[in-house]
C-alpha cells in the first residue's frame, strides 16, 4: 500500500519561537492589539508598586505617569539652573559695575577681592599683581611673589580648580590653613591666548572640599578673570 505523503513539520518545532521573535512580531504588527483588543484587559502583569496584578493598560498608564514625572523633574531642574545662572549673571554685573565706578587704582586689587567674597559668598580671596607701574610697586598686592609663582600663573591657560596642595598662592589668603579647595585664576591682558604672560593671580578658597572641585566648569571663573584683568589694567 502506498502511504500518503507526510506533510513537512512546522519550522517552529525545529526552531522554537523565542521571546525576541514575539517582541519583533508585535513591534512590526502595530494593528495586532486592534484586532485583539480584549488582550489589553485580559493580560495581567505584576504592579511595580504593589503585589497585585494589573492589566496591560493599567501597567502602560503607570509607566507613562512615571515618564511624565521624570520629564517634569527634568524641566524643574532646568528652570532651577536657569534661575541660578541668572542670579550669578546679576551678581557678576553688580561686581563689574562696582569695579568700573572705582577710581583709585592703588585700592582696586583689594576691592576686587572684597567684592568677590561678598557677591559670590567666597570665604577667602587673595590677589597679587606684578609688573605694575612704579607708583604702585610698593603696594602689598605687588610684593611677595616669587618667579616660580609668576611662571605658574603664565602656565595656566584657564582657571585651576582643585584641592589645596600647598601652592605658594595660598599664603596670600587671610587664613591659609582653612583653605581646603581652591580656584586659581590667571590675570592677563589677553585671555584669548594662553601664551600671553600673566600679570597676576586671583585665589579663591573655601573650607568645603567640593566648592572648587576639579570636575567643575570654569567658564564663569574665566569671565571673572577677564573682568578683573581689564579693571586692573590702569596699574600697568
């Protein structure tokens, strides 16, 4: 007796369908749940916030609410950052206005330091300027700077931020022992070129190790250095 031809076995038997296959099918068949809408309420999933089971629709709604909360949080963070930046800009303008209205060059360096401490709540600020005109060479701000410190200042192409490692510049602070983190700002006539010799240094210090940490951005500090350098130009 001749046996009828045996049909080929389904390929799924030889290669079982995987979760990825199902996921790819659903992703590439967007109308599946339109044809099987009853599954949306029939499929039960574990709730991320309780032990009870919830429908696929409810789980999706929960995920959407969480995404909305995350987006709202990001928006609030952005708003806070904008407000903080505006507050800093206002303080920078007030500081610069004070410098430009000051007409006594010999007291200008100390005014720069005092106003930075006041406007930006910096616990300690020190400043030294060299290469000044003969009329100002005897001032305290123009003395006590070694050649090594001058070379170090010139080597800085941007503000330095980090922990206190015992640099000479900390000795220009009122209380060097209390300086844990530092921001050191080179002063030069052309901030756009790092090879321009520096003619001074601004030193900002805090007892907080994170106030001036090595990972922080230095753009705002560079703007302070720009304005301070311009304001100090009459000393030269």
